[in-house]
């Protein structure tokens, strides 16, 4: 199996977003509006937290996959390219996390 990346997933999300909501879960989430897509992201994040604390490694892995997918759907729905997020991460990792966090406006 080849190496699958977040960029691959973002491309799949973009493609499926243009499909019919009757045929694509991604399109349906986006057609239902950003509040619905964001709520689903929050639900998946909560499930990942629960799996991290009380679940198996497999449960955490699967919930993490759901979080990443739903995050990419929300980003797509808001017009935020994955590369913008990766660029922000690159800027933030150029120095220690504690220094970066301390520099944020309060």
C-alpha cells in the first residue's frame, strides 16, 4: 500500500464536495451547512478524546481518522486550504511550543 497523505485526503474531500448530496456524505455534510459540519467535527473530536483515555489503540486510530476527515471537510467548506494550515504549523514549529504560545495575543 502506498503512502497516503493529508493532501490526498483533502483532494478526495474537494472532489466529493462537488458530488450530489444524495451520493456523497461529504457533499451532504456541506449542503447541511457549516453548523452541521462543525458539530460533526466536534462530536468526532470528543470521541477521539474518549478513545485516548479509555479506548484501545485501534479505537483511537479510527477516531483520529474521523477527526482528520471531518476537519478537512470543515476547512474545505470555509475555503481554508490545507496548505495554509500546514504553513501555520511550519511557522509555529520554527521555535519551541512554549515560546510560540507565549507570543500569542491574549
